[in-house]
């Protein structure tokens, strides 16, 4: 090969490399993020969902976009995940919006409201009913972009040392429950208790509190409440579904290559679907074990549910009067919910009710 | 710059380019696939889901993995998508497994069975209940790997020229319905009719058939059946949910870069979630319009549903006796379904039933 020809080729190679390298650097750089979770490792449907998300992102990007997940309290206290993302202490977090109703009651819509949307309806609202836009407007004020990334489905109402036979039995009940559910119950005489995770079991055992709620059979079993409070009530009307969210700091979001942003958004949708599927697939066996160990299933009497429903609507009227931001989301949310009920009552609910009763009759 | 130094640098650049280029080629090559859909463009929740999937894949891969979607009949007849993917005529397809029960009745489990799993339960079974593994074993025999990629939710039971007041009214009913639902109804005297999409409306108008079913309000409205058959029945017990699938030819799958495979799998899960959300968000308004135009909503009388339920169980016993492959999936599917009912009847269904009735009472 002539030296000149080699030089031309080498020069061409060099030029190609110079042009290609920044393009590669731009589109597939190595990115390492930290995700702070509000959930402990033991709750594997919740926390495990974040690990699964991180694995998926790594695999889609051939290991270029790596996210390290930290369990509750490892680098950020569980109820300060929003703050840590807002400040950029971490690039992103896994949490539930309703932990932050103290900052702004409108955050409740990002998770659930008492007697609110079920899981399917929440997804319909978020993705096609205007919910995501409204909530992104809220989070933007905190320097954050949010992604729905999991849902527990309808929860249980928790563990009670005594039966709840009437609205009067709620009077003075010391119940470990937070958020808007606690505010609804307070209107009926319940004394809501804020107790951190590890302290709930001893408080219930000693009788310092009368009842405690968490999620549903799969998670509740791990916490062992059935050993100290045998009445297991349903439905958990304050969480007819509960959506988890991935929060991302807006500055870090903007700096992320476009393909990675797309991968993150898609993987969050997958996480949303899979968390519900995992809970649904796991709850029955856990419920069977709990009942075998002595848990007594109880449904709330209808008058109790009706009193709570009425109190919830009053609470929402009050919050709407106090907070323009709550009202701004509540009004379209309420209309959407009412419309959803019209449709769901027709095919979906009639179908479910029939197959459950036919299946039950067939087993007799 | 000295010529020797330049040469060294140029050489280094060339070497870097030589090394980098194949690595880039391996991990992010340009890939163009064709996807044949079983659905027409007009059904935008079904067909549109495939377009959305293709867009997402393109955006995750910075335009490197492009999928061109062809509507029903454009390059492959709607009910031959599986065959086209099996033969490699197209790399992948969007379809519903139960279109292929003529090849093997076990394909029904990839979509739905009469009185089968609802949407949440189908996802629980597919992703965490062993369903996906069982169905992948089935599709593998056809040189295909399958991905759940959409669900309509519970469907309506279609449009009837006359009311169905008793099991006797099913006798001789010429009903446009396919698959296992048609086989169940045939046991009760219905004459199932296989009629291609465009021919259904004129057949119903002329009275050549007495009834026809499709999906639900959002799709049914577009087909205009309410203009020629006013009784709109529910629930569509032969489709308590209906899952759509993306089928990929195994040879093309194996040749796909690992990151693209991961992106495809994730985007299918997103499509699964979003299709249901879109139907749920869109059905109410369509139902309102249909009722405003004269549709009469009717629920099947309970004795009719019970007779159909019994006939379905008899059909499954027969199929299990005839087909080892059907039985292999049916037995674990049936156990999973029974277990799901135990849990869903507790928190989820009790919650739904209460909020629907409370909301209804509040509107009065």
C-alpha cells in the first residue's frame, strides 16, 4: 500500500471515528443512577418491582443505563423520597404520592382516595383520562416528573382485636392508619395513629392500639399481625387500589439520552402491570395460610361502609374548599370516576359477579 | 505535527474505529421488520396498539429497530397471521390466539375461554401463574414465541333482533359468533354462524342472522349494529376478557440483538396495559351514544347464564378427553382460576360492588 493511500484511509478512519464517537457518546453513554425506595426489601412485590425495573433498563441498554436501588432508609428516609428527588440528592425514587398529602392534598390522586378508582379505572384515568397530565403539572412544581409504576389492587382493611359491628364500634378505636383514610375515619370517632412499620406489631400486641392496616394477605402475612389481632376486615375502602410511582428529578431527566427516557417510561408501564399481576397471583395462597393460622375474615357491615362513604364525600368537599390544587384535580377525577362506574357496572361487574357465584355453587 | 506522530494517531484512530464498528453493528444494527395484524385500521384500540408498539420500539432504539405494521389483509389474511409468522413470511404478527383453535384447541388459553379469567386474572396467570410458560411451549411447536400485548376487558354479548328471555329462546338462534363460545351455545340449540366482518351488518339487517357479537361499545359503535338490532346484551360471558398477542418467528427472534429483544418484550407489556386502559376510558362515552341512538341494554337472565356455564364445563371435559394438549393447560388453568376467585371475591369484588351501589344511590 502506498503511504499516501494509507494516510487517506487512516485519515478517513480517523474522521469517521471522530464523527462517530460523539454520536455514540450522545446516544449510548454509560449512565448510573441511584433510586431511593420508600419500601423495605422484605416487601418483595413493592421493593422487588424497583429491582425488576432496574434490571430491565440495564438489559434494554446493554448495561449502559444502570440504576442502583436503595431500600427504605438506606440513603433516604422512607417518607422523604419526594424531597430527595426534588433536591437531586438522588436522580429518582420509588414511592407512593399519598405519603406527601401533608405538602399538598392533591398528591393523593397519584395513589388513591377513599372509595376511589379501582386498579383498571386508575390506569384508564392516568393514561387516557387526563390523570397523568394533571399529576405531572403538580409534580413539576417540585422539580419532578412522575411515572405510574405499580398497583396493589384492592387492599384489605387490616387487623382488629375486636369486631366492628356498627358505626358506634368505630368510636375511640385506636387505629394505625394514615392519610385521607385516617381523616375520613376521624370524622366517625376513630383515633388515627401514625406508627412507623417496626413499632406496629408491639403496639398491637400490647393493646396500645386496637387495629392496624397495611396492604393485603401477601404483605400482611410477613408482618405477622394475625398473631395479635385475629379479625381481618375487608374491603380496604381507603385503598380500592393503590398506585406506586417512580419520581425522576427533572434536571436529570432532561440530561438523559432520548432512548433511555423512552426505555424508562416503557419499563415503568411494565412495572405497573407486573406488580398488580404479582399481587393477584400471590394473595390467595397467603390468605389461605392466614385463615389456617386463625385469621377470621370479616366484611364491614353495610351501614359502616355507608357512613364512611358519606364522611369521605364531606372530606372531599372540605379539601376542595381549602385547596385550589385539590379541587382542580378532584372535579375531573370525580366526573371520570362516575363515568367509569356506568361502564364497569355493565359488562365487567356483571360478569365477575356471575362467575364468582356460579363457581361457588359448582364447588358445593 | 510530525508525519510519524500523525500516522500513529491516525493508526490508533483507525484501530479504534475498526474495533468499535463491529461492536456497534452487533448491538445496534438497523433492523426492519414487518408485522401483520389480524385487525383493520378502523379498530384503533386493537390495530392502534400495534402502531403504538412499533413507535415505542423505534424511539427506544433511536430509530434502529423499525417495525412496519400492516392491517388485516394488506399482506396476510386476518386469520392466517399465525401461519405467516410460522413460515417466516413476516417476522411477527398481532393477533388473538383463539383464532387458531381449529389447529389446536389449546390456543384458546392465549385469549380467553367462556367463563374464564377476567383481565387482571389473565395477567396474573400469564406472568406469575405459569400461563406464559405453558403457552410458549404450545407456540414453540409452531416456530413462534408469543407475548401478551393487549386485553379488551369484559366484552358485551352483542346485538339481538329479539329478546332472550329464557334458555328456550336460544333454540335455533342464528348467531354470528365463533370459537368456543359458539360451541357452548350450539349445545343449547344456537346455530353459530361464521361470517366475515363486512358481511355481518347486511346479514343482520336482512334477518339472515338473528344476532351478532363483536367486542364492546367502543368498537361496536363503529360497526353500526345498533341500527339493525336494538337489544344489546351483557355480559359477554365467552369473553370475560380477551388477550391479544404479538407472535414472533423464532428464527428472527434469535437473530435480534439482545437489547432489542428486551425492548420488544417490555413494549409488549406496556401495550398490554395500555390497550385495556384505552378501552376502559373509551367505552362509557360510546355506550352513552349507543343508548341515545336507541340501543336497549339487556342482561342475560340468570337461568340462561347458568345453562351456558354448565354447557361450557361439559365442553371443557370433552376437549380434555379429546386433546392431551388442551388438558395439559386446562387443568392448571382451572385450578388457578378457582384460586383467583377465592381472593377476588374478598377485597376486590366486595369493594367494586359497594362503590357502584353507593355511587348509584348518591346520584338519585
